[in-house]
């Protein structure tokens, strides 16, 4: 079996607000709109996708590095962006709650943690050279 695409399907109580956040604030391009009389659905492009599996200890470690304490549930979405600081500011302006400001990680990326619309916890990260 070959898997050719990963789709994360999110059901949002505030569909318009979630769409505006992910499409407009984060700049995810619309690939398709499958809305009909049965309901609304928009497919957004997030670039390449990977499935990252952690055990509880690793999830705890990542939360400590990025936020200082355990905050994530069993699902967290990480999006690589050009500039994590700029993206986090833009996301906060659009309604996301900043859980942790951009932080330099031991593995060399700049990571920000947010609570975003539709109940998703996000890590926005960018790989940047150390100053």
C-alpha cells in the first residue's frame, strides 16, 4: 500500500471564523471548495505533510521546551512557516491565543505555540540560523 496524501479533517463549530483564520491569517491557499446544500467544506493546502508519532515522554519534553509545561492534548498541528515570530503575531491578531512566544529550541528552530480556532493547538516553526 502507498499513501499519497495526508488530510487532517477538522470539524469547526465556527466554520467562518476558522476558515478566515487558516486561509486569511495563516495564508493557506484554497485548493477546493466542496460546499453544497449538505454542508460546507474547504480544502486548504499546507504543503507537504508528515505524521509524527510521539510517546508520552517525548510529548511532555516538547511541551516543556516550547511552553514550559505540559499543555497539548493527543493531537497538535505543527506548521513550518517562513518566520515563526511574524506568523505568531499574525495568528494572535487573528484570534489565536499565544501559549508561548517564539522560543529557540535545542534542535535549532524557532517555535511558537498557539491555541487556534477549531480547537487545534498549533506549533508555528521556522528554521533560522542562530545569532
